[in-house]
C-alpha cells in the first residue's frame, strides 16, 4: 500500500516559481512510474508530467521548458519544479503512479497564480 502526501502549493504571481513535493510511504514507491496531475475548477484531471523508476521524464506540451519532474528514491519523494507560472497553471496538483491508481489519490496541493 502507498500513501501519497503532496505539499508546496501556494499563491504566486505570474512568472513566479513553486516547487511541489510528494512524499510516499511504502517500499513499493521505488518500483512505480510516478506522475503529477492537475485539476482546475470545472475541468478534468490532466496529466502534467511523468518520471520512470530510472528517471526518464515526459511532459505535457504546455509544461515543456517550464516544469521539471524529479524523484529521490532514497527519500521516497517526487518533486515538481514549476517556473514561469501562468494564470492557467492554477489548479490542485496531485501525484500518483502512472497510470494512476484510484487508491493512491491524496488531497493534492493548491496552486494559485494571480497578481
């Protein structure tokens, strides 16, 4: 069983940066391909980025060049560095395995981008 706890969200001005963290419990973490997802009000949950067990990454087109996903298997943690934030990046951000597992969804962390 894996529990995921997201943190690091907050209010940031357009053009600013945030670093999100996802702490995982459970030894299975190291064997999972992990991902960040986000859900804006009234919209579906979308894939933001993924990272394999070995560190290979994938980004949705809108995030390329601005977001960086990384993981520290020793700390059972996945990170999302977000730069050049835009108002349309505002959402609740979640981490999960990829493909996502229903039982792994946490509370997410709110990101607000506003001047």
